[in-house]
């Protein structure tokens, strides 16, 4: 990811909602990330307080705020940690006015970017975003840094259309006499498309850290644009039920793996020491994973009561958030235990 981005001259701002661990943030920033992105304020708070930022690195928060108490917390981070360490997205004039009022009261400037909507939050690309940028430029408590437009995990043609809308909006804001430093977009699924689009300054991938593709866990068992990063995320489970020839029961269900990608069939993959288990069907309940084997499937004979099985979740972001820590394994040995620092930070 970083090699490609350096080659095309864009920054990488990994989305920490995927991995939520300060240790991974540090590794990515050391690799050259411009900073990280978080979805929620509480994620940004705990990662910022974990000491992941230094120099000119910063956090961009991608979800807007409508709660005055959260705005106080946001601006307070600028007071405590320094202006510009936490950039927040905005899409509504009333939101910017509330941010401005609190920033002025505290005597700091809050740095903001406009989210350009491609189907969820955000303001419409083009003139509506230009008008909001003009409004922000008039507010003494805010610093306008740029725009971002997450184009979703879509096929190349749609990504290109949405990238064009984002970049054209940035140019229209510049034409209105307002500087646009940041033009941020992209996901793991569209990183090559978006990073190569002229005018994009940084991309926001997350799932690449744990892998996507046929054996990965970012978007089920594939991607829209044949993106591939080798899978690294598994949940260790144990065979606790082996009385039947057509199935085995494992002790990890949706509470350990999450529901995963809703379109993923099967909902999990399984392996023993990296060697894939070829089952006919898998089913998840809250605390169990059932692997089913047909009469002609000889794989059932490989599995015994008490055996350890590695399960690959069909979506990494929701799986990681179910756990307090992750084990770092190198050559079959545990090298470290990393806390999932922002686990359970939903607000």
C-alpha cells in the first residue's frame, strides 16, 4: 500500500476503525502515514491519548457531530493536545457554527474538512460544498483544511465518477478563493483507482492491514477491483463437539467473529496451522461455529475433539472490535500481545 502510494505521490491515512490498536497506528505512521482516520470521536480520543502522533501527524475524524457535548470534547482535545491534531469533518452550517462558538470560547481554532457525500453523510458535491466552504472561511474559530469523499467499496468505473466529483469540488472551492490543502478519498477496495486520480492528495484504506481477497477478511472473499492483500487475521477456536460424522462444533460464534460481511458465503474460512479445511457448509450462532461435511468429504477425518482451529472472519473491522487484545504471531510463535485500544468506542 505504501509503496504504491509513494509511487503515485499521494499520502496514506489508514482508517483506524479497522484495527483500533495504537500499536498498529504507530507501525503505520512509522511507515510514512500522514496520520490516521477514525470514525468516532471516542476512537480519536483514546488513540490520541495513547501517544500515536508526533511532528506534523494528525487524526482526521470522518463522522460529523450534532451533540453539543461532543463538540466540547472535540475542541477540548485541541486545547489539551494542540491545534490541528484532530481534524473533524463537517457537512452542515449549524454544525460549523456550533464548532466555531466553542472554539472561540476556548480561544483555539478547530481544523475542519468538508465531507462530500457519495451516498451517506456529507454535503452534495459542487456548489453546496462551495457555499459551505465560504461559510467556514468567514468563521474566525475554524480553519478550513480541505474535503474528503469516501466513494465506498465500488467498482472502478463508479469510483472514477465519484473521484471526479470530489476533485472538481475541490477545484471549485479553490476558484472561490479558498485554499484546499487536503483532498482525501479511497478505500482498500479502490486504492489504486483513487490514488492514481489527479488531484487526490491522500487515501484512506483500512482493511489492507488484515488482508482482502479470496483468503482475506476485508470484504468477504473477494473485492470489486481484484484487490489482494494476504490475510493475517484469524480467531483461534477449539473443537468442543466431535460426536457426529457430518459435523464438528467449535467454540467461537458471532460473539467472537461478528456477523461478518452479510454477502459472504461461507461466513468463515477455517485452517489448521495454515492448511485449509475444506468443509461443505458453515453456520454461526452466538457461541458456536458448526462445520458441516458431506458423506464424500474426507476432511472430517482430520478434525478431532480438543483440536485448535483458526477461523478467518469474513469482515475484519467488526471482528476486531469484539476483542480486547490481539496476539502478534511470527513463525508460529507469539511475539507480542497488543491491546485493541479503541475497542468498544462507539460514540
